[in-house]
C-alpha cells in the first residue's frame, strides 16, 4: 500500500519554521516601539491551522486580521479554528487580493508566504511594496533550493567550478534568473549569477539580492523600503524569509538604526542572509541548559559542555557545536511541543 502525503505539512510542529514565525513577531513588536507604531491590518496566508494569526491575535488584540485562501475546504477548517472575531477568512489567491482588495489607505503587516520562487512571486511581492503605505511591515518567504544542485544532483557535493558538460545548460539557468524572472522596472546584476552563487549555501543570498532589488525598484514617490532581516532555514526544503519596513525616505536611517538597537535578532547588515538551524532537544535537556543561558557571545561551547555529549551522535561533534550555537541564539524563540493525554 502506498502511503499518502498530506497537502498541509504540520508547520506548527517544525522547530525552524516556528522560530521563523516568532522572529516575525519580534519584528512587529520592534515596529510597534518605533515612531511608526502598529499597523492596522495583518494580511497573510494562514493555512488550515492559522498559527501566525493565533499568535498575532493574542499579542495585538486590536489588529485586524485577513487570511487569504484558495481552497474552500481549507477555509471551512480555518473557520473551525477561528481565533479572533477580528479575523476574516477570504477565498481567492494572493494575487487577486493584491489586485482588487489590498488596502492602500492604511499601514499593514503582510507575510507573503510562498511555496515556490518564480517571476509570479516577485511580481506579487512588487505589487505589495508598490501599494503599501509608510508604516507597513512586509515579509516574503520563498523556496530557496538551488535549481542547479537539484538538476545536476549536486546537493551533497557542489564543485567549485562548473563541469564542462554543464556549461551550455547552466547558461540557460543564468538567463532564467537574470532576464526571465525580472519584472518591469527591475534589473538584476549579472555578477549575482555565477556558478558558486547557485550552490546550496549561496543560493538563498542570490534570491535575497533579487528580492531586495525588486523592493527598492517598486517604491514610488518618497517611499523607501528598509530591509531589517533576512534568514534561511530548512523546512523539508530550504526556505528564505526577508523582511522590510516601508517608510518615508527621510526616515530610512532612523528606522534601520531602531531595528538594530531594539531587536536583538537584527544584524548590522540585514541584507546578509542569516541561518536558523536549531537542534531537536527534549524538554529535560532544555531545562538543564537554562543555568548557562543566556550567553553574551553564542558559540555553542557553553551548552555542549553543560550537556556533556554530542546531540548529533558520534562523528557529529562539529554539527552539534553548530546547532547548539543556533540554540544559544534562538533559545528564547524555541517552540514548546507537548503531548496532551485526554
């Protein structure tokens, strides 16, 4: 018997995705503490569980909420999981919502959470930037698996130089990104699309550069897009999330400085993609590590010394150190999963 595959992965039970979701909450909290304040409406793709809406409804009860969904049965499930009387579940695609309903008279928080990455994604993201008014927080999430690594089966060992037999085909992939994915008024730089830029580790940064350029080119009048965070993580596949604030051009420097100073997860250079790669830990392990946290400079050493063993097993010492470094950085956002016996 062939096992079925769910159309709705349990995103609410995946640590890296959960940390990414809570990072977005931190970005919104930071925006609220700025002169721009809280946007009036949050717009997102809630899926069947509405997990981000649940968090936002609890944190910001005055926030209007709009979930866009193109599956009627999923909307029924959303209505069963309704977490606020301020939440409106609408039928349709994100593109249709942006074209016909997107509010242009109020600041909004938007999370365009795509499962792919193509010209349509960039076009819809561009429309969001173009229509958003100052005071808005915009995040886009896209799939960031390297098409080169997948096509040539190079996910585990990516050579430093392009194999001779792949040169002609690779030129086609370069053109797809440089020209075919560009939208009106946006020009990408050729040097972003070298062989190494398509490696699994570098490709998310390549996409982040494309998204950044699209955002900047889509700002009209005196508006500006201020990038505040970019992160990649594995969710069964590599995903990239990039977040920015829409403000008046004269506010650009002060808003950028505000996020660096008031959000501990924002780096000095928010255009550089960071990584979420937390370990799988038991509740007992997490409680045991509380006595050494927080650390001023996360390296993973303090947590590994406290545990006294490699969480990735024999031969996985380097990976364990890397993952514990991630835990030391994101432990306050690490989700709690538990079993409830009815």
